C-alpha cells in the first residue's frame, strides 16, 4: 500500500512539472508565484498586530472580528427588537482598536430607572475619562491606530439588577466615516474580584451611592489590576454579602448567575480569585457566616478547581477570625490582612478614590508577595 501511494504521488508530481513546463513556467517563475502577495486582509491584520505589539500596558491580540471583545459579566439580550450586549455589573469592560477614525460613537440604550449611568473610556492606556452613557461620542487623538477600553463605570447602587436586569445595554460601536474598529483580546492574567459596594466602587467619588458618586475606575480592583498589568473581571454588588442579598444576591449566587434565572456561563477561567466580602454580614452570627462562606468557597473550588483564592479581610474587619478559619480548610487559599492599611473613606465603610488606590496598590503588592513578580508578566 505504501509503495502504491508513493507511485501515485510521483505521478502527480510529474504531472505538475509537465503542466508548468507546458505553460512556459520554470522554477524561478514557480517560486515567484507561490510567494507573490499576501492577501490584503492578511496584510492589514499583520500591520494591526504589529501596532498592538508595541503596546506595553496590556498584551493585546486581534480577535479577527470587527466588533469589540467583552470581558466581565456580559450577556446578549434583545431590547426593542435589537440585540444588545448587557451587563449589570460596574467594572465590566470591552476592548477594541481603531484605525482611520477620529472618533467613535458608543451607543448605549438606557435601561435603568434611576440616575443616568456613566461609562469611562481609556485611549492608549491613558487615565480613564467618565461620560454619561447618552454622551456617546469618544474623540480620538487622530485617525491613526489606537486601543480603546470602555468600562461600565457607575450606576446607582439600588437599581434592580437581580430581577429587573437594570444596567448597561450596548447596542453598537460605530467609528466615524472611513474608520474601522477591530476586536482586541488582552492576554494578561485575569483576576476575578468578588465583593460588595467597595468592589463596585460605590461612593468612591462622593457621599452619594448613585451613578454620580459610584465609579469602578476609582475602586480597588481597577487600581490593583493597573499596577499588575492584569485584566479586571469584577463581580461586585452593593450591600451584598455572604448571608445577605443586597442590590443583587449573595456571594454564593453571584458565582453562578448574571441575574435571576440567567446563568453566568462565559467560560472564562481566572488566574486568581480575590474575595472582599463580610462588611454587610456584620450582624450575622459567626456560625451562620462560616457555614455560608464555606458553601460559597466550595462552589468556587468546584467551578475553578485549580485557581488560587485570595481573601482580602474586609476593611471594617468584620468576621476576620472566622474568615481565616474557613479559608484554612482549603488548599491554594490565602488570607490578606488589611487592618493596618490606613485608608481614607467617604464614610466609615467606603474608601474614597485615594483610599481605593491605596487598597488596590497594597493588594497588588500582597499578590506579588504570594505569587512572585513574574506571575503577572505577559508571556512572550
């Protein structure tokens, strides 16, 4: 059988050579033909990736799609007969690069019932700028190539997220005429941040727990990830906890659900999980708290079996001893003490922007201490 295959292959080669000769071809011409040109779309992709390779604040790769790449608690939903990408979670992000456009329109549909939410945008890794979701046009420095991050930055804490699915609804991202957008995927380490209003960024800007005072880009997860060069995947909801539902649901249910009856099934596996729950459980008994926390961490272990879990003790120091006891029952689990961080607050619970930056940078240093500096470095 092998001899017969070799004979057939030899006949085919002879046929191809004869065909080239009969067409006036020669070896030089054949080489020229096979190397002649890269397809335009391939050349464009190569040029775009070459630009992305110059980016240092995150390690981006093209997705091959001319639409944004979403990270966080996003899901598709039909609103008014139009498909939207929806998130109920401050801190959810999408990424794209632009070329040939001096601006892009980020078209959100208002689905909240209270104060108008804000989004934030960061161009080429610059400090994020907040904008009402109806103020849709993002101006770029020029019509060259740029990377853009859009963050669901702040909605009112008490919006009906769990049952009513109030949040951010993105309809489209449209570049100015003549421009293009391309999806880009950050390949850095992904950190899941599970927590309450402090993780969400409630009252980071002022005393109001609405969209005017709440900001995910002024919360500790943002500052931690920026220091580490990591990707933020936030799962923070105001007033929620281990034993209380708050504006969403308990920690245990937040692991598995985007909203009531809607499973969180995006397939993303984090590199590290950070937990900052407990402040809202300060009235729960130690026995109840420990039982519910153990159940939630067991679920995390079941879902993300090999992922390290880091518990950052609540800044209010609620149930600190119980947290240590529960986490001691799990392998690859760590507890970070926070009692001496000397944070600044807008009230007795919520760090202001400066306090959140201190907390985020302290957390980053603790994570480096646990995993090593090279852990968060992008792989070549």
